[in-house]
């Protein structure tokens, strides 16, 4: 079990903290994104009354810990070692209920951010303006502008203008929560520039308009090319992944029920009525490449498949380098532990 005091745990598995006032929607977000719970089912979730930790290790790159903090916990109480928590944190997600009076939430946000920044200036501060499905488009923009202005003004008044806050409009009833989590997770992936560069090379040589590298379990995209992300495009990709996995679970298993529904043979082609083709290919057993291609470009499918083969090989090399780093850090962590003295003061002997 990796704990707060283990430096290896935060190097290999960055920690994401979910914070906010009670009933702001923290647990619902976690259940929808990582447990495939239906948004309507979250209405029956009980209020969280203790810190919940979950390891998310769906793929070679989506690899982190989520800590869900109850809204009523005062983690700045002297008996609570908040410095130990913030010291190993990669991202702090603060959830604000946009349908409620958010003045108290902004006060708690300011206190949390300022304390966390003093302990760990490298934390990414992510603000989810949540439950926006109940607001009109104009009200969404106005609420985001107001929260953005007030939060940054509070930091400026405290002389902390250098703290950067990222804001996202989110709801569990559409794909906005998945896109927001994708942006958060990408900041914790050290290989992101390499992945983006590989995708740029791939699409420029294949006549592809847009490409995403998806984690098929959570529908988080861990990388995309440098062209802007369109929300409708992202939603189509998520829907395609759902269709592929659902059909594979029915028809992708062997006659005796064994095998994996998603494997190296997994592939799908969906032709839309606007002369666009959606093309999905398996990269690793948890990663999928989803591309948008024009019909005339898709006629050169052989070229696309050859370039994809080169792309997948490059991704595997990136993964192998990552695993070497992980093994090296694990070995160093083990050596450090073995050198620590035992409680009676004598050095530990290697077994």
C-alpha cells in the first residue's frame, strides 16, 4: 500500500485531490468518470463522510490516485497534517456548485489554494464550475466570468497573482466532465509533448483531420494533435468507443466465453452522412486511437494503416522507457527503505 510518506508513490502515481463543499458533486463526478455509473444513479449516492482513496491504473499513462475529501472535513485543523497531503499532490480539483450560492465555496477555495501553494508550488489548481446543465448558455458564461473574477481578485489581494487557476464548466449529464478530466490528467503525463508530436506526425502523413489517443475504460483522452478540440467531435469519439466496447462484449468473445472483448484485432469504421469517416484502432489493451478522416482520404487506407503501425511501435517504445524509469525509481525507493534504521536504532540488514 502506497502512503502519504512514500516518495515513490507520488513520483509514479501522481495524486489528484477532489475538494469542495458538501453536495457539490465530487463523488458523483468520480463515479460517472471512473465507474461508468449512470448520471441518474448518482442521485441516490450517500454523502461522503470519510476520505476515500482510489487507485486509477487503467493504462500505461492513466495512472494516478484520486482522494475524495468530504466537504465537512476541516483539514486545516491542527490535528490534521495537511502539509503531508499537499506535498505529494499533482492536481487539486475544487468543485463549485454553480446552482448554489458560491460565496462560501470561494472563501474555502481561497483558503485551500493559498495553504496548498505554500506547501507545494507545483500543484495544478483546477476549478470545476459544476452542475451547469441547469443553467442557460448566457448564465453559464456569466457565472464562469464572475467566479473567475472573484477567485483571482482574492488571490491578487493576498499578493498571490502568480498562482494560476484553470476553470472548466462541467456536468455529469454530458461529456464536459470527461473533457475537463482529460485536461487535468494530461498535465500529469510527462510524456504528453512526445505523444502530441507523434500524433501530429501521424495525421500530417496520413491525410487525417483530427486524432485522439483515448483511454477506453474512462473515455479520458490522454493526448490529441495540435489542432483545436471541438466538443461535438469529442462526443462522437466517446460514443464510438461505447459502441465498439458494447458490441465487442457481445460478439468479440470466443465461443466458450473466454478471451478479451478489446484486443489487438479491435478496429471499427463508422461512416457519417457528412462525408467524414470515424476510424478506431487498438494501440494497447487499454488505449485506442480514434481518427476523423475525409472519405477521399480514407481511400488510401493502406497508407493510414502503415503509418498507424509506425505510430503504435513508437508508442510502445515510449511505454518501455516509462517502465524502465518506474523500475529504477522502485529500486531506489526500496534501497532507501532498506537503509533506514530499525526502531531500536540498528541498521536494516538486506535479506
